[in-house]
């Protein structure tokens, strides 16, 4: 069966309307709200929880599982954190796509104090440019630094 150009245009237009109807509503499924942000699963956190690393050229990494999101990682340092601030401050992050995941990698850093304990908790929910609200797990990094 041969399909003409006009039929293809109408078919594509209908397909576009269906796609818009499915995704064009004001509701954002799995998008989250301020009151109930969508949780983001992470993996491949480095340095690993409980690791002990020299306090020089530390590269921190984590992967957002199944999410292609560009966020600005923001962390709080709880009372158990004794390493002070990062050098340099603020930490710069690069972003790479790996399949359906987004990988965040910091520039090499060190901490003001060593030996010391590092703990970094995710900050407030993250709002994307399209208005979606996401939340990282509370604790992202927990490791010890030794003198280089």
C-alpha cells in the first residue's frame, strides 16, 4: 500500500497531537512538587562511603540513575563533618551522559583540614528549568581524609 505525502502529514500531525496530549498537560507525573519532590536514586558514589583517601586531588563522583538532569549539586556540611571547606570553593562539576544516567564529576579538590571526616548532605530540593522538583538522597558523601 502506497501512502501519499498528504496522508503522512496528517498522520504525523495526529501523532504530534497525541504526544502533546499525553505530555502537554499541566500535571507533571514523576516530576515532583515542593511538598513531595521526586526522589532521585544515585549510584557509583566516589569516594565510597567509609573510604579513607589522601587529602589531595580528590575527585568526587555520583551518578543519577535513570535521569538525564542538569542540576547544580549543592551540599550542607553537618556537625559530624570536620574537614572544613573545600579548596577550591565552590566545587566545579562536570556532567556526562551514560545511557539513561547522568554522571557528575567534581574537579580535583582538597579539604581545609586533614586528617578529618567528610560528610556532605544534599541541600534543599532541586528545581529544574521546566519546574520539576527533585530530591537527592540526604547523605551523598561520607569518607575520611588523611594527610597527603
